C-alpha cells in the first residue's frame, strides 16, 4: 500500500462564502496535505472571497465561481457547504472516486421517513457518517468499535450536525455501558448565533440577540432530533425518547449541551465513581474528546477555534439521573473540524492532521 502522508490533495469548496465553508477553508489553509482549489458560491458568485471572508487573508483574492458540477470537477476532495436539500443533486453528478464531504444534513439519516418528516423533501440517500468517536455497542454494555473504523477509504461522508455532536459525545458512554436509560433523556443547549448561518433574518440581528437568550424549535420539532436518536441507537440504545431544547445565547460561536438521563434499571445503586469510570474508559484514547478533571466544568470559550469536545459528568443521586455537560465550537468540532477529521481518516492521513486542540483565550 502506497503511503498518502506525503501526497497533496486538491480540495474544492462549494458554499465558500458561508460560515461552514469559510471555517473549512480556515483549517484547510494550514493543513499540510491540502491544496485549496476552486471556491464556489451562489448569490456571492463573482465576488472575491475576501469580501465575504475577510479573515482568510491567504485566500482573499480568490474569485468565487457559480456552484456547478463542472466547477467542482478535477479535485480530489469536494466539500459541500450548501443549504439543506441542495447537496444531493450536486453530489450525484460528481465522480465516484472523488471524496465528497457534505456539511449539510442531506445524507446523515438512514431513515427516509425521518428525513421526509423533519425536512419535508425527498431523501437523497445515506452516506457513511462522519463522527469518528461515535461508539458502536451491542446493547448489552459491550462496545464493539467506533465509527472511525467505517471511514477508511470512504468516498462519500455525511458530516454530523453540531447539536448532534455535542449531545452524542456527552451521553453515549453511559448508553454504551448500559448505565443510563435512553428512554428518558432531556437535553438543553446554549447555542451561538453562527449555527443559524448567514441568512439575513430579523431575529438574528444584533439588536435582537444581544443581551437576550431565546429558545427555538421547541417541543420536538428540531431537525437534529432523529439524528441524535440514530446515534444513540448505534451506541446500543434499544429505544430512545429525548426532549431537546436549543437556546440562542449572545455569542457568535459555541454550544454548551447539558444532557441528563435516568440511571438504567439494575444500576440504581451506581456511584459517582461508577459513572465517571464509564466516561473515562470511553474517551481515554480520543485525541479530540476530553473528560475534564473532577470539579472542572466545560466552557465554550475553552473550545473556541479548536476541534475539541470538553466533557464533564456528574451523578444527581437524589434525582437518580446522570448529568453531562459538553462544550464544543459549533463551527469546528461541530462542523468543519469534524469534516477535516473524517477526511483525514478517509484519505489515510493521520487523524489529527491540520487540527488543534488548544482554544483561543481570553
């Protein structure tokens, strides 16, 4: 087998003027094995990248082309940072030997019925799922592997949702170990505004958002719910019931996910040490997911700009519930960094190539 570590891969980014596409480009610009090729956009086609992404100085003079299969041709990797429902048509016209990373939701769900219910359009199909740390378990408390085992050599990858990543990484160790009951999960998230994209909407204006916290997609309507359920089932849950409430808070980046679940039947006498041991075992060798020392709680500020998920877990003995708190940067570990991580695995590169774990502070 020929090593790919010294090879350079040419990458095209569709939707380069958006937050997700721009964040991928920020990471790609410093990746040792990537050469940035064609950049495309829709309404911003014809403009220079620096007009929409002024922080990307090394790429500022690149002109954005219209998003067409022809513009994306001739690359080793194509990144689709497109609105939900737009990736399927473009991807279907790209060669099978090209690695395509979909930052949108089009190819994440295995169930066409779930897609149609939550997104209201025809399902584009299911691709290998790009959360390397997703645990595979047999439902009897035994972990059988992780999703990274299914990404080597993949040529189509569905990059997970940002909220999904935070909730999954927070709770899955307890599910895989059979320690918590996924039949009664409550998740409340604080979300930065960049997760809503760049579309101009009145409720996303600074005048509306600064100094205010507001929930959205309340009452089981958020599109990430079926994806969370799908992941917890992969982690060994026989059935999942989740109450999921995201809240916009006045920060540009970040997700802080607080997730609770009841102790599973037969584990009602579990101690805080038992609970912590399950999370420590699950993440002991993970380069990007860290269980913090006891008493230290995750903050979104500590993950800013990094492909890091910081996790803490506690036992609320009086309530009989496990409480997990997970912090990520929604644009890095929640989207673009995760895409780079999955891309590295697919191309046979070191999984950590081009990614950092240190955040930006203060």
